[in-house]
C-alpha cells in the first residue's frame, strides 16, 4: 500500500511540474495563485503577510513572488478599504480561467476515479491518509543520534 502511495505521489509531483511549466511559474508562484483563488472562493481577502506565513518565506521573497505574478498579469495589488498603508493581493479573472483550463480536466478525471466509492471505502481511505499524515507530521528533521547511517537507506527528499 505504501508503494502505491509513493507511485501516486510521484505522479502528482510530475503533474505539478508540468502545470508549472505550462503556466511558466515556479512552485511558490503556483502555490500563491492557488491560495488566492481558494481565498477568493471563500470571499476572503489576502494580505502579503498572510502569504508570507503560508509560504514560510521572508517578506522580501513574498514581495518578489507577488511582483512576478503581477508582471505576468496573474495578480493585482488592491488597496485596503480602511487602512491606506495596507494592500490585498488578488488573483485576476484571467488567472482563474487559466488555472481552470489547465487543471480542470485533471480534477474531473480525479473525481471520476473516486465518485463510485462506497461510504465505507471513502472512510477507510480517509482514515489511512490521516494516519499517514500524522506519521509524516511527526518526523523530526534533526533526530537525536542521527548520523550518516540514516541518510544511506536509499530514501530521498521525494518521500
């Protein structure tokens, strides 16, 4: 089962790479765009500082990402309605359409792959994925006593 998840994950990573290439974006740019589109769907405004926290990068890096996305017409900076010193970052309608065109058929194929699952099958998959998430969330990046031996098991940063 873990091998099946690894194979799926590799396919998903490859799909994300192809998506970034087709949209001429880096990983963080695509993450920002998807985050902004999700926020827009929730009628929520996003500040640059929220993007910084979401990405876990510096303020300067966030500014550079937003600058690139603005230059390519994917986002706009809008003034805060009550605070002249603040702005919100908003994905453009064209950007929304491009993401839908790029990812829409893939999402449809994914939905078709799971639509006929029984409630019990869905519950089992969700429970398994939740346990796997808990397992990887508990990984200590610097385990006590970790030496070169741990890095030689053939595992890569892709797991």
